[in-house]
């Protein structure tokens, strides 16, 4: 399965609790942290919910 790199570019401060929980689920939580995850529909859906806080790195 393909891998995808995700970088957190936005702060979770003053964000709804649901958005904070999505970040934690992706393995993020601190600014500029990068994680590499499987490229699945679930991960893509989480990224789609937080376009202002995460970026996909090629």
C-alpha cells in the first residue's frame, strides 16, 4: 500500500474538540510535526476535514 506524508501547519489552539481529536488520531498534535501513514480512505477523509491545519507532503 502507498504511503502519504502529512505535516501539521495549523495550531489546535481555539479549535473545536473534534478537530483536536482528528489531529491526535493522525498522530499529530504539535506544530510542524510530520507523520507517514498508509494512504487509505480513512486518512484522506481526516485530511479533508482539516485542510486549514494539515498539508500533504510529496
